[in-house]
C-alpha cells in the first residue's frame, strides 16, 4: 500500500532535514508550504498574505503525486493545528494511501532558519495539540 507521511513540528525541530533523509536522497517527493516561498536559488521569503496559496500549492503537489501512484510521499509542515492536516487525511482516503503522522522534536538543539521569533514559536507551541486515540 502507498504511504503519505506527514512530518509535523515547530520551526527548527528538524522536519525538513528528517524528510530529506527519509526520502532517500529525493527518491520520494517531499512537499512543504515553504516550497512556495523558496526561490529556485534557495532564497526564502515568507509573505503572510500568500500563506493560503502556499497551503493549496502543497496540497496540490501531494494530490498530483498520488494521482501518479507515488509509493511514498512526505509532507513537511508545522501542522500545529489539527485542521491543517485534514486536507491530507481526505486525500489519503480518496487515493487509498496509508497515512502516518510523525511529530519531530528539537532534541538536537537545531535553529529555525526562517527568522521566526522565540515568542512566535511559543505561541505556536501553545496551539500545538497531540491527538491521543
């Protein structure tokens, strides 16, 4: 069965690094909201007013990969709020993908490379929920 793996965690937790590792050097696709804000030469410039477009772009990339029957797909996003994962749950159901949600913690003392303040990360952490069922 094909798998959709959502990597969630606060900025700086290592989601992107882990996703790249798990993708086996690009053998499997990794999609992120950050892709929308990253230029081809690797420069990152976040624009809050375009965030909704970035989420749709990431979802569409996942959907296209599922339509192709890609065996493993990784999504690397913060996913601090449950509803942010719901579109992926629906896609996984529609295309018969097994879904896994991995929470990545900053146990390696990594740094957030997007310039998000510690205060903002604390606010994100307050909204962050782990579902137990």
